C-alpha cells in the first residue's frame, strides 16, 4: 500500500503540501494540487481517513438520527440531506430510533461516540429538556420538524397548525360541515398542531368539533384504513375525511372502497405532506404540501455554514405549508 511519503517523493513536493491537498486547504496552488493528485492516482494511494480526522479534528461526517426509516416522508428527507452533504464533500452516518426514547438516546450516543462533526435530528421520543441540555455540549446539531423555543435557532419546522387549518378551511369552503379527522399519534408535536389548526378552522365557521369524528392513527397506511372502518362501524355521519398525513389518507381511501363508497362522490378526502404517490392515487389526492426537500437542504446548509464554514446564506427556520388541489374533494351544496 502506497504511503504519503511516496506520494510526496513522486510529486516532488513536501509532506506538508501533500497534507494540504488531502485536506482541501485553500492555500494550495493549482500546479501543486495537480502534481499531488497525479502522484496519488499513479500510486493508487488512498488517504487514511482516521489519521486525517485526528490531524484536522474533523471526521467530515454528519450524524443523522431519525425516528423511523420507513415511508416516503423519511426517504425524501434522508435523500436530500445525503445529497447536500455529498456535494459538499461530507458524508452522512444514519441511524434510527424507531420512535422509542431509549433507542433514540442510544442512537444519539452512537453518533457522538462516532465523532461526527455535527448532528441532524428528526426525533419524537427524546424530551425537550434532554435536547436543551445537549445544546450545551460540544457537538452542534439541528432538529427537524420540531420547534423547541429555548433552542429555536437550532430548529427547522413546518407551521403544522397552519397546515391543519388550510386543509379544514378548504373542505369547509367546498360545503363540508361533517368532517371526520384521522390524526397521527397525539403524543407527537406535529400531529397535535395539525389537529389544533383543524379545530381552529371549524370554530371560525361555527362548526362544532365532534370527538366522535376523531380517530387517532399512527401515520401508517393501515391506521388510515382502520380509522375509516372505525368511523363507519360506529355509524358516524360525515361527508369528508381530513387525514394527518398522506399514507393514512391512502389507507382511508382504500377502506372506503372496501365499503363500495365512491370517491369523492360519496366521501371526500384530503391528506397532508404531498408525498410523491399522491398524484398516482385514484382520484389524485388533494393534500397539504410539506416542503420536505427544502427543509432538509436548509438544515444541512446550516451545518455547512456553522460547522464547516462553507456557505454564507440566510437561514429560514419555519416553512409554510400550501394547499395542493387535486381531485379527491367534491364541492357539495351549501345550505
């Protein structure tokens, strides 16, 4: 295996010059860099990343801890983060906590022990207090899809309450008054905020919120199907269903079809997230757009700016949802 000394000798430059090229130092001439790269290629030299990290006190890796790995939401988020880091010459180290506090803390400890330069966290079970305490440590981090007021400059989040409000407001505008709601887990901040927005829109229209029209799901497709079956079994009356994410909306639509319901003729549906598959459902799903890619890129750029000093840019912490109108909501007679 070739060594840095052989690269130095073949390139005809000092060891320190080779080191500067390896660490992408800005004060290296183009000619020197070309000599070193040519020598490395000829010798098939591979830098010792551990030694480089010890010398520079950087691992050039960013730890990413997510609560789950399944589903289009997490896939889109991770893909955007990884791509943005790779473009900057950094690498993502990814682990999952499976929405369990102990597992999320274990994942966090693993990434810190791995000497990641920074962390990107999309976690549900770890408490606010734990994360506030973590912010006083030596590892910089950002939090996605969650806002903790004490460390809000670390947080990148959606105005979930506005999203829930927009969905219900749209259904009301289309004439719906009996609106069922399939929520995500009400232990999660985004889920409770979306339900709060839903209730706000109903109150503005003087439509009472009925607990009998609420089903608590878990953000998975099956719970959407279970939710619609529960509502039908209990003989509740509704003309529309608002779902806290698109996966549950797709499950609810499937459940409605199991009962031979026509969509949207007999029941309208609206989702949340604007996942890629919503355009391919039949009918295409009306939903609320969650700019997942923009949030992932912005959080990654925060890391590149504040940890690696690579980018100068304005940081946006809160993202705004938008209504995406398609074909799954029917306008009904307004009395």
